[in-house]
C-alpha cells in the first residue's frame, strides 16, 4: 500500500517539478535574450526566475527519488512474496 502511494506522489512531483522548471527556464531565457533591459525576469516577491527554476527542478528530483523508492522497495516486495 505504502509503495503505491510513493509511486503516485513521486510521479505527480516529477511532472510538476519538471514542467515548472521548463516554464520558468523559458521565461528566464526569453528575458535574458532581450537586449533592452539588463535585469533578469522577476516573479513573486521580486525573486529571479532562475531561483524558481532551481526550486522546481529540485522538486522534480525529489519526486523522482520517491518514484524510484516506491518501485524498488525491497521490504514490501519480499513481504508480498511471503504472503503468497
């Protein structure tokens, strides 16, 4: 049971993390490509979009770790084999 919860939560975190990272990276790159202003794109409380990108990517990495942990959790796999 806990194994499937890890897989579901991990998959959701991976999707949110990497989709948000791609979106914020797109905004950061587009603002850096404009030669008119020399300030990076701001979001939220004046935070640079690069920090949001890093946060989303770490969120996705943690989700990927949960996903892999749910897939290869040996204790529950062995317990389910013993019950059969």
